[in-house]
C-alpha cells in the first residue's frame, strides 16, 4: 500500500503538468452548515480519499475531487448561478424546489445517469423517491429525508400536573393541554405578582404578562402553509386547480386563528420577539417558553448541542377527534442532490451522487444528521447506533399513508409567499380565514393558469 | 464656492438654541451608543427586560478562580442549570454544565471584548473553522486571488474584507481614471458630437440601478461573470454619468490659457490632461474617489444579485447572510460585526472630513 | 491632419471608456429590458414574444399595486420627514453656535452607516420585547407597538430609520443657507421683520432651489428602497406585505421566480414612473423655486 503510494507520488511528480491537471475538480454546493454539513463533509472526504486511492492503483485514472461549498439561501443562489451560466456541478437542494427548477430548465434529467449507476427506484421508500420525480422525469435523488412530530417538554408537563409520558392525541386534547400549560404573571391590587395558569380571560390586559405558552401554532414559522393537511385539507384539488380554501384548510386556519384570539395578537408578537433561533438554547421550545411544538426529526440534535439533559417526548401530531383517519399525518420532505443544467461535469457529479447513495454511506450520512434513511431496507446497525430515541417514530411517519409533501408545481414560490401572507393576516386577526384564503385561491388559480400557458407556449404537454 | 459669513436670523438669538440641538444630537447619537453597548455585552444580557446599557459579566467562583457563566434569564427556580456554551463554545467543542444556586452567580461590570473575535469567527462559513484559534482561522482565509480549487483555504471574515476592499479600491481607481478622461474629452476638447454625447450622459443620470439590474444580469451572464467579483468593479472603468458630469463642470472652471500655453510648448493632449488638469482637479477627484469607495463599501443589492459563492461575498452580504441564517438572538455578535463594518467608514470620515462636507455641499451626493 | 477631424478623434479617444460603458452597461441593457418586457422569458429558455401580455398582467396584479402603494407611502414619508428634519437641523445649526462642527458630525455620521449595519441596528432597537425604543416608550408610560412585525407600524418604522440618516441632506441645506446673501437679511431687519417673516420671505425662497434638488433626489432614492426591507422584514415584505416595496417585488419576481420578462416590464414602468415624477416636480417647481438670476 505504502509502496503504491510512494510510487504514485513519484509518477505524479514526474508526470508533465497536464497530468496534475488530470484531477477532475467538481464543485458541490450544500445548503447545510452545522452538524448536518459536518456529516456531509465526512462523506466528501471519504469520496476524495477513495478517488485518490483509485488513482494510486490505476495509473491512467483521473481522480475526481469534490469541493464542498456551504452556500446559505442555496435555493436562491443556485437559481441565480445556474441562470447566470456559472452553476456548481452538483448541489444539495430541498425537494420542494425541484418542480420549479425543472420547469425553468435549471436541472439535468437524472434518469439515464441513474440507470447507468444502477440506482433503482425500488430501493427507496416510494414517497421520498417520488419527491424528485416531476413530469415523468427524475430530476433529483433524495439523500436525507425528514418528517415532523409534536414535541413536548416533560418538565413543563409535570409542573402543570400532566402525565409527562402522555401526549395529546386529538386536536381537542392538544387545546386542553395547551390551556393548562399557559402561564401568566398577574399583578394584584396589592402590587404583588402571582403566577397563574390558563387563559385568564377575566384578568384585564394590563394586569397580566405572558411567561409561558402551551402551544403556538406557527412556531417555528417554517410551515405556515401546511396546517390544512392535519385537518384533511389540500392545497391542490387536482393538477390544474388550487384549493387553499377547501373545508379542511378553512377548519385548520380557524383553529390557528383561535390561538390569536385567546392569547392576543400584540402579546404573541412581543412574546415571540424574545425567541432565539431554533437551534439555540434561547429557542421557544428549549428555553421553556413554549411547551409543545411541531418540530422535525432534527430537534434531537439541537437538544444535544444546546440543552443537554433537556427532557422531551415526541408523538404524531394530533388529528381532529372526528377525523381519526387523519392520524399519523406528517409533512415528509427530503434533502435531494441535483445536477444543475450546464454542469460541466455531470458524469463526475453522478459518480459522487452514486457514492453518497450507497446504502452504507447513506446510513452514515443520515446518522450524522440524526435522521432516518430514505431507503426501504435499513441495517440493524443503523437502529442500534442511532442517537435519536424517537427515530422509529419519524420513519413511520415518513412512510405513513398520511405523509404529505408540498405540491409539485412550478409556482410553489409564489404560492408559498401568498400562503405565508394569508396566514399572517389570519394570525393578526386582520382578515378571517375565509377571505384571506379565498384571495389566495383566486390569485393562485390565475398563476397556475398563467404557468400552464407558459408551458404550452414552450410545447410541453 | 465662496462663503460669506452671513448674519443670519438665528445668530443673534440666545444660547437657548443649544437645548433643541442637544436633545436632537442625543436622539441621533443614541442608536450608535446602543450599537456599541450591545456589542460589548455577554449573550445572557441580550433580551433582558428592561435592557441594560453597561455590559455585565456573570461569574461563579470555583476553587478561588472566577469562571464566566451564562445563566438563563431570569433565574426562576431554586437551582439553575448553567450550560457554558459561549464564548468557550468554539474552543472546547463540548458544552460544560454546572448546577448552581442563583446566589452563587455574581456579576460585575466588564466589557466582553471576546464578542469581536467571536463575531469574526461566527461569520466564517465552515463549521470546523469556527473552532480554530482566531489567528489560525484568519491565516487560512481564502483571498480574491486564491484559486478556486485550493482546498486548504476557507471563507472567513478576512475573505469578505478582502473582497470588499478589492471591489471598492479597484472601482475607485477605475471610476476616477475613466471619469476624468471622459470629462476631459467632454470639456477641454472641442469636437462635433460633444454636446450630443454630453446630453445623453446627462439623461442617463436618471436611470436607477434597479431598472438595469435584470438586463445587466443578462450582460454579465454572457460575459461569464456571474458568481465573480467582476460585475462589481469592471463597469467602474467605463466611467459613471454623474462623476463625468461633476468633473466636467470642474474642468470647465480651469482657464483655457493653461492648456493653450502647454500646447504651444508641444505638450500632447494626454500630457495636458495628465500634467496640468489632473493636479489642479485634485479636490474634485478626491470627492469622486471617496464617494465611489463609500458606495461600493455600502452596496448590497449588486452583490446580492451577482455573487453566488461565499468566497466572493462582500462584508455587507456576508453579514446579512449570517443574520438570515442565525439571526434571532445573537444580537451581541451581530452588533459587533456591524461595528466592524461601520468602523472603516467612520475612520474615513474623520480622516477626510473636509472632502466629505465639501463634496456633499457642492455636489449634493454622498455615496448613497 | 489638424483641425476639426483631429480634435474629433482625440475627443472620441478620451471618451472611449464611456462610449463603451454607455453602450454595454446602459443603452443595450435598457433596450434588452424593453424587448424582454414583451416576452415570456426565464433566462435558461429562449424568450417567447407575447406582446403586451406582461404589462396587461401587471395592471391586474394586486401585488404590483400593493408594492407601488407601499413605495409611494415610503417615498412620501421619508422625503417629507427627511427634508423637514434636515431643514430644521440646518436652520438650528446656521447660527454660529459653539461646537458647530461637533453637532454637524453627530447629525451627519448616521447617514454614513452602511445600510446593512443600520438595518440590523434598528431591527434590534425595534425589538418589541427588549428593544430600547419600546423601553423608552414604557418609561414615558406608553405601550409601544411591535414595530416591524406590526403591519400598521412597519412602514413608519422604516421611514423613521430613513430620517435618522437624513444628515447628509442637512449638510446640503447648510451649504445652501450659507450662500444666502447677508444683504437680504440686513434689508429685512431694517424692515422690522420678525423671525418667522424672515424665514418665510427670505430664507425659504432663497433656499428653494436646494429644497427642490433635495426633494427630487430623495424621491428618486425613496422609490428604490430595498435593502432596509430585505434585511429587516424579509424578501417578501412581511408583515402582511406592508413592506413589500417595488424593488423588493421586482427582485422576487426576477430572481426568485425567474420571471424575467415580467420583471423587465416592472423595471421599465419604474423608470417611466421616476421620469414622470421628476418631470412633474420640475414643472410644478417653477411656481415656487426661486432662482437668483
């Protein structure tokens, strides 16, 4: 081995300059920094190592060298770079940007490359593989999947006299728990302050200060568009028609609105402005300011980093009591690898993707990111070594028939902005859900029709 | 421009004019003081109600030695669980924790100088790099001239600084050189078409950047410049309408006899420009240079659109990216980083105060 | 070869950089934008000509109107308050007060702040819970709004920040004030005019060209507001789109949705709008701007 290395070094040193340029550099943009990024860094190092070793063995082999670049707001920068004709060779994007990118001609069709690399659809959990498929073509390959669940703070449950091992199963239970978990500082006539539980509708506003909330819909603020799904709503009725104001969505956002009514819009805003980012000890959940939160599989890692010893539980997000068939609903998205259009090294990029997607490597990657794998079969080692005690739950949620993903549409960006704004209006009690979502329906139907026209003009079916 | 001391109406009014002035000066200065105060506060003081102006250090005594700690705010229960994660977070790697009684935690007034190295570290893009000592971290900085494939370098605060300086200084040189040349051509040589070109130049002063940003993106795309620093400084070498206008007006005030005398002595046109006009126009050139530097230093929209990779980011862009990723509660670091972004501008102001004030007074512009 | 043609060659040579810049970085992009504004264009795919389709859609786009309204609100607010405050400061400083240079520096410094840093600072000051602004208001017995997260207060908050940076307008006013001939003041003193009469009949008319200049420049700048909102309230103009400014919407449509044709139409309308406004102001100014000559 060592001799081979020395030999190859000699060869390398004696070779003309062009041979040194024989290393095939490819650029890989990744959105993650932090522990997720570090876990990918290890795979990149392993890949580069493998390539160097192979070059050591085979004299004529030109090794691939992956340079990973952490790019923040990647979904945006990647579009600008690709449209600008200067894209990376491979990039780690979010699954929900795939359709928009594909429609704009910013991605390479992976189909033939995947076939050549023997990456089979059958090996993946169907839901996750499908995330990269759009208009009959495979544009992206899932690497790290995610699902979400209700997390609760066991300490706060005990303080409220609740059984810290039992999570609410229905929305109604969630609401009842939330009331018990809400704490106020109340100023008495004597000038003393006492701490009180519940929503205290009879205490005048200037007498009470919020110190803890049982549940805040839309905290964290990443999924304002998604609440309808937990109530049986859908964002698209069919491929050509939007339905942000269907019965399920209206019910969901009426429920979201009820929290603003109970707690007070201004008060929520002020309470929120004290929250730190989700991974910090000052986050709403880890600082104990919010007792129950919808959070992703990654929360476990945040806790290990920022609040070791924090006691919490995770369970499927509750369903409305009259819709038991909605149990185990969870948003299920994935990080995907894509090859941008005009990547100068599509084949090399595919080799890297194939390397990452081998079962062992994929398991290592997902272990490092504290998530489950998108593959159908999982090794025993994966379960044994996985640090997250709830990992099986998240995988079940991800494979549940009620797992949902952001609808595949080229106008998701716009739709998302519209919904975010509508939910803003609803939560601020500025507009009732019926009107806010009705406006969204009208505007987005126009956008869908426009998008359709654009595609037709281009001759797409 | 000549200034006559004018006996204006307020001059003879009483010293009470200081009252509104002092109040207003206080209001204008308060944000800056708050910026500096926050930049020296420890993490746990951020978000305190009511906010505190003086940085306070929380510490416990262990075996006679003080250990700085970051207790949760407020202390609610009898025992507090203290996770020591800042600023030693990046050195030790692992979090140490103590279980304390609130009365064991003492405080003293002390600025947290570490916020500054911490902010510099936080702005670096790679996670492993954040754990290196500051000197080593900065020594690894990727520079604008570092080849893309050099994996031993990484993106740090210093990279952002170097990019910003490169864009600002090259742009400054370019804009001064080209605008002066063009202004000379438009003022001291008489040729047919000159006034037409000058009128077009005046008209283009009205075109704001946002109108051009999308088609310019197309131009830079065909040049292969997207994702590089080139779009941010190369165009400066083609001159700018306003600077040309400004310098032309200045050149027109220089008597033509000077050029004529030089021409008789056999001086070339460029020689006249270089040896006679430029030295005389130094104050105006300084104004153009200063304002361009300021513009480039503060620019955000241009870098946002044309830069894609962190290694090419300017300070303003790097700071905003850090904020959008880690914002929320890290105000002490954000404020420290902001001080670092502002300090050079303030220093420049004190060095070149006269040029600033005169430049703004005469041109009505100012690096905006 | 002497005379006109030689001078012309020399003139063109000196102007060569600008001729290049003018055509490549200005006239061509403007023309290209005009063409793309008539196309369905997403950069990566060839443009498809659709006539006035983009403009037609634009006029029916509620976000276009919303952003226009927000921008006009901001521009009017920041221009009127900015000009008023800076004029007031300049008038106060126009006396030979002790410490003039220090005052001037204090008022001027904020206007030098890089917008990104200034935005971060104000974001922190506007924090609803622990920001110093609400703390100060609490001391006055007032319950401050949630500023940047309150749709009614987000725009005023950004305007207030702009007023803080108005020191640079103040410097221009100060220069203008010092150019008012002293003979006029002397004459008015002899006539027995009081402070307000002097202000209205002497100072303001003499200053009107400078006021006009500042109003036009601030208005043009106001219509381009972007960075403050992008940093403080995010790229989609939260809360409730109350800070969705024109350039922000232009950026969203162009660079997030890659609808470049539509964005080019927006860009041209912005250009037309700014030209139109400047023309209107110039036209209207003839009534109140007083030139010495």
